[in-house]
C-alpha cells in the first residue's frame, strides 16, 4: 500500500519553460492538497482538490499556476513560464476527508536556472 | 500575527536530554499535527491530536484545547532526532503551519 507518490523528486527547468509536478494520492484518499516551501521559509497552502474539482485555490498565485485532479490519474500542478522565484519544494498531501489523517509525499524540488 | 506560533525557533541540546517544543494557535481547529522534516527530506507525520495526549516510542504530544496550546516532547534525545519539527492545525480542510523548530542534538 504505497503512500503518496510524487514525481519527479527533482526537476530542473530553464526560465520560461513549463514545470509539471505529479501527485498520486494514497489508496482510498480522494482529497489532495498542494503546499509550497520556499527556501528557508515555512510551508504554505496552495490548493485543495477533490476528484475533478478544485475546492480551494486561495493559495495559488493568480498567474502561471494551475492544478487539476482528473477522474483518472494523478493530480498535476502546472507552472507555466517558470521564473527563478518558483524554485522551491512542492509537497503534496492526501487525506480521506474525515480530518483524521494526512499523508505527505516526499516532495518535488524544483530548481529554475 | 501568525495563526500558529512555535517556540523555540532553534534548539540545540546534548544527546540524552529531554526536549520540549511548544505550539500555540489562535484559531478554532479540528485537529493539530506534529510533523518532522529532515534537511532536504520529505515530511513525516508524527502525530495528529484533537485532545489529550499521544505517545509513540520516545515521542509524546499533548494538546490543551482550552488554552490552544500543544507540546511535543522527546525523551532520551538522540542525534538522529535532529530535524525541523513543524506544528500544523486544521481550522478547515487545509493545514496552516507554524514556522518550525530546528532541533540539533549533539552527540
């Protein structure tokens, strides 16, 4: 029973390219959350999704960032036209929605050069 | 003012010492989480609390809902406990995090 799977673990992109980060939730979990950790800063909420629905995207930057959680397949966090300030660790977590447990993935470390 | 405050921000101790990390929050919550993050590593969920006390090995977590305060204790600390410990609360579905406590245990 694998936990939350994130890939890739490390991603290097040049400025202006697109970054796609994937998250497969834990089996039985239908709620997915994306968090960002900027260098030397704490974790910040980005977006909360259930299957095919964005529930709360109050933490997402207004431009260039989007997220989806399709009926089939992993959740995707997409960053278009990346800039150096997007360099961070992006963590995905999943839950079953009961509030009784959260499981985190290992994170994707994005470096924009 | 942050909704979740942790203290201390940094803590260095000798191996074997009893460690306490504190967390105070200012919002109503359904649960409080203690998380551990090693340098460059992933996040591990240590505890989820909604009341009382939980123990796992050398780790103990307590919460006082009335005072909006939680503590994480480590008994017989070991260098492998060196990590950042993060308190997080769920006032709604999403987590709100403290800034973390960086713990260093010296052999």
